[in-house]
């Protein structure tokens, strides 16, 4: 999966400049779903953070309600990928003073969450790079097969509000675009079955509950991962608007059951197709279960068929390295 890439600092600079310029010109309201994953480039998040409503702070401004991960630069902070050896991914966050940021608050046990997804949503990784003293974050490249990938840096600068920035990165090679799997309420990963319940709607809070079982037996001993029993990332088809949602409560408080169910309070910014990625840990291994869901307009009635509960399976998930 860690395909070597070679990207020059000049190319990264162009990506940052054009991404920020494109995002600055976008409409401030929710956008309609886009047909393909390549119709939108690096677009803007002038105020949203990508976190669930209980975590996030919003910047002032007309577009402060947009979801996270759409801008390469926001509120004075800029995501700047830098040239790195083959097999490595590196970047910096520059602050309002133009210098690399070196002070970060710990959020969910880490100072930096790096999420990458291919633009057709056929690939996904959630990793945690290490920062050098000069503010450069480095990690073995999480980028997989050839294509255009979106890299999201999810962090909280010391004393500031959470923020998520995003930039496109190209892995060279022959591109084969994958179709988005149909909506399904059940998927499997490494022998685990994960079922999804709940009806997400745009602009309205809804609870999504995911139930984990193995060989037909409910898993009741999920292990804490980054301070929770599960982490849920949602990406909107087309522009890859980013939502990172965590369950309410903490394993440390002794009131949250360790499975088989993990519930999330979600609020999606618009109707359309989304890809959900649930990270959970069991037996010392973190796995990711993936779903496609269709988010309806407020008050809409869920359509029957693939979106309804049943035996249909989504695309299998994967283990984390």
C-alpha cells in the first residue's frame, strides 16, 4: 500500500496556491453532490473544523458553516506538503506569522491526525505522523495505488480551535477509477461483520449506531483506540468534504459499554452520497469498516432497497499497519 511517490517542492507549492485560490472563490452554502470524484479540486473550509458539534469551534465569516478539509489554507494556517524521500510523506503547517507551527494540543491521544483518501473514495488511511523540531511532520507514505488522493491534516494549534486542512496529492501511474459501492447496511473486514443503523439527514442531527460481531457473536470487548471505542470519518462524494466524529463519552469514565454497539451523533452538511469509515480495535489490531450511505433531505423517507437493513455487503474494509 505504501507506494513510493516523488513530488517536488515546486509542485507542492503550486498545489497549495491553486487549492487556496479555488477554495476562496467557492459558494458559501452547501453544495449539491457531484457526479464524479474528480470534478472538484482543493476547495475551501473557511470556518468548519470537520469535528462533531461538541468538539469544534467556528471562525467568523460568511462561510463559517461549511464542513472541514476543503481548504488548503484557513484562519492563517496553511498545509504545506514538502519534498520527501521515496516511500515517505512529509508536510508542515505554517501559522499566521508564516512560520512552521510547532505547538499543538493533544486531541484524542495525538497531536496530528493525518487522513488520506483517493478521490474516487476507493482508498482510505488514518495515521499519525511524527513531528521534527523544525515543525515538519513525517511518516511512511500512507498513499496507495495510483491516482489523485486527498490528504487531510486534522489538528488543534496550541490555544486555538480545532481545524482540518486538505490538499490533493498525485500518485503517478496508470489510473483506474473505481465506482462508488452501492449503499449497504452491513460490511465485513477481516472476519468481523459491522452493521449500520440510523437514518442520516442533511442539516439535522441523527444518531448512527454501528454494531460489531465476529463469527455471529457480538464483540463486547472492543479496545480503546485514541481514547474511544470507535472513530468515524465521513467523506462527501465529489468534493470530499470531511467530517470526523467521535462517540460521546470515554472508556475512562466507566459508563460506556465496550461493544458491540458504538453510537455517533452526526450532522451531515448536505444531501447526497457519503462514504463512512469506522475505525475500531479488537485483539490489538485496528481495523476499518467502510460503508456508502445516502443522506436524505430533512424529513425525507429512506428509500427501500440497498439502503435498507439486509444481507447486502459493502466493500470490505482493511487493517491498519
